C-alpha cells in the first residue's frame, strides 16, 4: 500500500488518503500539461464555445434577453480577474496535494464554487456582461488557455479588409467584447496573441459581407 506523510504534522496518512490524492494529481498533470496545450495549439479557446457547461448555462437565456458585451479599457481590465482566480486555484490545489485535505467533497466548497461562482452569479450578470461572462472574466481554465495560446496556438480568424463595409455588426455581436472591426480595418488577423477570442464564430455569422473566416486568409489572385 502507498504511504505518505502530512507535510505539516508529519503524521502518517492512511493509504486511501494517499491514493485519493495521487490519482487526481496525475490526472491534472496530464490534463494541464499535455491535453490542454495540444487542444489550444490546434483549436485555441474553442473549448469555451463548444464544450464548456458553465458557458452553456450562461447562454440558456437566449440572445433576445442578453445585452451585448461591454467594450473599452474598463471592461478589458475586468478580464484580469481570471488570472487571479487561476492563481488561487493553483494555491488551493497545491495545499490539497501537500496536506492530503479533501475539500472538493465538502458542502461549503460546492456551494461557493459550483453553485455561486460557476452558476448563479454568471447567469445573473448575463444581462449586463453577455452570455460569455464566465469565460471572459473569471474562468481559470480560460485564463490558462489564454496564456498557452499567446505562446503556441496557431488559431486564427482571418480577415478580408476589401470586403468590409464598416457596418460594425462583428464588433457589436462579439460576446467577448473584442473590437473585431478594428482588426478588419487594420487588415490584421485575430489570434490568441492579440485578443481573447474563443472562436465562437458569431462575428463570422453576423458579417453580411463574409469578411471573416477561420483559418488562413485566402491568397490574392494575380491579375
């Protein structure tokens, strides 16, 4: 049987406590340093728009009940909260690994994290910050994927400036608050290095001139 010591008290931990700590640790290491980087490399933060249940919960109200995401530097500053949540998660996880304390099954943890932070609060402020507020502002996984994406992701939303008519629909509809039209007017592709784009494709769908698309931009045909 596996043996271990509580790093604070130096008291032996029962084998079941050690096993309960090691297995989640190995799972998290593989997930965090193998699966997620590979996913981000190919698909960017599309997990947030394709798979995430928290994001899906925030979108159950429907477009007609949601305001568009706030724009500007003040709203952009709020996105930094996700990094602090990520740091706090790492500290809590480290504490659990070092001490063997199981907090995930405790009622207060479930109430605070699962019910309030990931459920009630994001849905409640959907009316003010759009359905993507969880992944934009607080989600530690989105923050982590964003850090990875700035370094290695090949995700790209290609623009075609020649098709843009300046209608502002792409920017207005972006639930992450990106000024998409600004990038189109500058003829600059949207990537994870210059934005927090989650690849939902709403701007592509709303653009009446089809000036946006996923992947590399089309090569100009010589006259």
